């Protein structure tokens, strides 16, 4: 399958939160730092999330992006029962690794963040909150660049895998995207805040707001979703 139907999109970046739900909020107006706190959920989405403050940066950014995409209204409870998650990352859990390593010299090791040294744990937070019961795939996308510019040919594998899953009939819906979150430079990588989420379906199963085409490496495969949000 070379294309799929886009049902919704959401983004979280250094500017703020936006999505096809109709939400647009900037960190400066919220008087908050990305990717927010439990107060962000209440202020922007009028939603309580008692555990939001304890989860890692990746999970926070992804959850806010899913809220901006209006995931709970775009997909029914029944549809979410077999919805897959497929998210790629360049930095992975580097920020968590750095924080945990730094805590080893403290009087109290930050054991609570250790599970988030696996990026799949962040995706597990999505699955639990939205009751997504399909396959969960965390993809590491290598990027040798140390600057802010990225090689587009290395990006978009999560979208390609999404199209493969839909073509094989493994699932009918996928929450796909990319996430990288690091507040300070580390290991030769710059600070970054970027979570882009799209909810897609096989064309025969739904009408939507756009079409996901097979990423050919000629441009940023996530730019389409960003433009749909802002």
C-alpha cells in the first residue's frame, strides 16, 4: 500500500501545541516550558492526568500531540482495540539516560525514571491512556548529523512501516509519528523538542482530511502534518 487516509494530526515543539482538533497554544502564552506539566493538560485540554508529571519528556510530548490530534474522538473505543502505534526517534531516551547517569552520584538514585531509558516505555504510556491494543513499535532512526539540520532520507521509516502494516491487513488504524525531546545539548546533539503524531487508516476503511503517501526521502516526511496543524 502506497497511501493511507489521514484522520488527524497533532504536534508539540519548542513553540507550543497545535493540532487538527483546533487547538493552538504557545508555551509563552501558557507561561510554561515544553513539554509541559499536569497543569498543561488542565489548561489546554480541560483534562486531569494525575500521572502526567512523573512520565518522561517523550511520553509527555506524545500525549499532548495525541490530545491535539483529538485521538479519543477520531477513533472509537472499538477501533482503538486494534490500533497500532509506530513512532520513530533519532535521540531515543538520551535525555533520560543522561539524567539517570547524573543521579548515580546523588544520595538518592532517580530509580523512577529508569524504565523510560527504553523508548517503548513512552509508547506504553500512550497505549495505556488511550487503550490502544494493537502492535506497538518503537523505531530508532540513525542520524549522524550533529547540527539541527537532518537528512530527510533517514526519516519517515515509521510512516513506511505504517503503510506496510495497513497493506498487510495487520491493523486498520495506526497512530504514527516521530518524537525527539531533549532540553539541553548532550552527546554532540542539540537540544530539541519535536513530537509529530498522525492518526491514519487504510483508504477503504475511512474518509479523512488528507492522504499519507509513501515517503521517498526527498523532503521532510512530517512537514505535511505540521502544515495541517498550523
